[in-house]
């Protein structure tokens, strides 16, 4: 069964601190992996998209890594801000199309 | 660039009633998706259109859900009759085409069935 599992389920950190979110997947055949940020009450917004040949990709303070051999990805947030409080969803695309499998997300809260 | 537009943003209906959601994708995007997101879960694909043709509707409960994309632009998702378990956010999304394009989501239509 194609699955995407994320950890931790939720996380609270202080403003200015770094954090790393994890994503493990079993989707096969693998096409690409995406990280989305979803603010409460809003639609998901794309942060990064990586194919199997890419090990790391950055978008500002967000850095995603991908290990296609172990089927693991991480999203590292540097110098967190209050506005980073959101759900971060790992999404894996199967095959050559846009057939996506979504994780249930990590709920991040950044506090003062 | 205008994003994916959805309406209404919020809807409360009684079970067994019907509801319709409208979506206007980003101009020029050939692929349109409808997702259902239940609180605390990731989005689940209901239906995917390529222009005005259906690519994937394998997870659409066809006994009560229907969707159309006339003229390959706007789309409507209808639920009739609604059940309590249909309470969710219905997300419309679009992308330039199939393949590994970025998918752009709308703000969602929040449905509560009471």
C-alpha cells in the first residue's frame, strides 16, 4: 500500500529556534516529493518539489532533503518565526503523473 | 497572477440536503483537481480533470458526488444528498498540466453537515 508517514504529529518550538520535520514513504514507483505549508483555514502552498536525483532543495529558511534509497525526506526550518506556525504536509507523487499521496501533516506551533 | 478561486467559502447544510461548490482555476491551467480534506487528515483526491475530460475519479463517491468541468475552465462539485461524514474542506487545485508540475490550491470551501 502506498503510504506517506510524517513525524512528529505536532511540535512546539520557541521563535528563533530551528526544527526538522520527517517524512517516510512507501509510494512506488516514485516520481517526486513535495512539501506544502498549510496555514489554518487556508489551502496548501507549495514549498519545494524534488525528484529522485535531487538530495536537497532550499526555499528561503526552508530546506528539504531527500534520500530516495531509504525513502525518507526531511524539512528543516531555520530561525523559526511566528508565521511558520502551520501544518506541513509531505506529498509523494507516483509514477509519471500527478497522482499524489498526502501525509497527514506535522502541526507546528512557534511561540514567543 | 490570480490564484485558484473557490466559492462559497463556508456552507452549513442539513443532512440529505444538496450543496454545490464552484472553482475557477488559474488561467491557462489544463489540469483541475477536487480534494476532500477532513479535519486532521491530508487531502484526498476526489476527481482530476485534464481540460474537460476526467482523468481519475476512482475515489469519488458517485452515488452522491458529481463534478463537471464544462468548456475546460470552471468546475462545479455537487453533493446530493449530503451525509454527516461529508463535513470537510473541499479544496480545488490546478496545475499547468500533468506530470510533475506544481499544484496550486484554492482557499477551500468549508462544509458542515448537521
